[in-house]
């Protein structure tokens, strides 16, 4: 096949591809729809995802803290009966009685 330079690669069928010419270059977007997509829409999605990650990070940390908070997760709540949920809530209230009042 011959010798390849550092900037080339041979694909499965043996055609040579030069990466120095196929690299993406920074350029100004001229298509207004694509510019909106990149400048606004993708930015909005990034912010929304980051906010969701931050919002649920506290819940994740609480769950890792111990079994005491595990019943608060939706998938666990669906599996427990009402009596079991009430027992778990009372246990949590007893441990954190200074913060959680009895109702």
C-alpha cells in the first residue's frame, strides 16, 4: 500500500484520507437557521441539562448518604405500600426531629 504520512489514514477499502484538508475550520455561519441552532438552541439545551443535573445532584447525594432517604426516590415509592411509606417517613422524622415536625 505504500508509506503513509502523519496526516493520512487508510480506510477499509484502501482509499487514503488526508486529515489536514478535512478538518473542521472555524467559520462564520451564513445560514440563519443553522446559526440560530448553534448559537441559541444548542446553548439553551446545554443550560437546561446543566440545571437538571444540578437540581438532582442533591437528591443523589442524599441517596448515597444512607438507607434513611432511599424511600424518597420515585421508583422506591412505587414499590412500597402506604404502611411501609408511613413507617419510613416516621423513621426519617425521628432522626431529624429538630428539622421535621410531626404532623
